[in-house]
């Protein structure tokens, strides 16, 4: 009887280890192109490229660069911005918590450069649909709508794209 229990436990251990390794080894695409409304653009939208350059089990680190161009009249001026960012992803399979920091660089008005943070959810498959939503407050010297001085502006955004 003891021999049967030991054999059963060994068999069960092999099966559990097989499933655990399959879950951790699921592939995720390294590259993503997406459009983000508000969010890390700090203004209207961002067209961004993101690449995961470190991944180990549940932990991933990605870096990205977004650009924005808008020809005046929406608020008061033409916008030309770039926003590099660094993100930490925590999760398995396709679902991740995302924490990040970035910088909004306004080419036309360096007084409006800002530091941006990200706290959100990210869905990323091996290939195909990419989605994220998050809270993205930013620290800025000036924002015409809110006045002058260093301020933390509450913000958020949503993004949709393609992973490959």
C-alpha cells in the first residue's frame, strides 16, 4: 500500500511540475505598436513603439517611445512631443500589472516638459491584440489650463495596438 502511495505522489508531482513549467514558459511578443489616447502623451494621443527587453517568469521590463504631432487650434498651439518611458510588468500569460515612469519632451516649448508615471493594466498576447488602460499622473512646471508652478496633474489613458 505504501509503495502505491509513493508511486501516486511521484506521478502527481511530475504532472504538477509539467503544468507549472507550461504556464511560466508561455511566450509573449517582445514588440508592440499602439495608439494611446491621453495617457503618457500628456496631451491628446501618442503613437508608440514598446519593446520588452527583460523577462523572467512573472517579471518583465519594457522600454518605449511615443510621438505626437498636432497642428494647432484644439487648445492654443501646435504640439510636437516625444515621450520615452520605462515599464515594469508583473503577471503571467497575457495579463499584467504595469508600473512605469517616463518623460514628455515638448519640442516647441521646453517649459512644458513633464515627468509622467503609469499605474495600470496591460493585456498582451504572443501575437495580435494589445490593450492597456491606466492612471498616468504627471509632474509639470506649467500647464496652461491649470496655471503656473510645479503641479501633479491627475491623468489617465487607454491604448490599443498590435504585438509581434
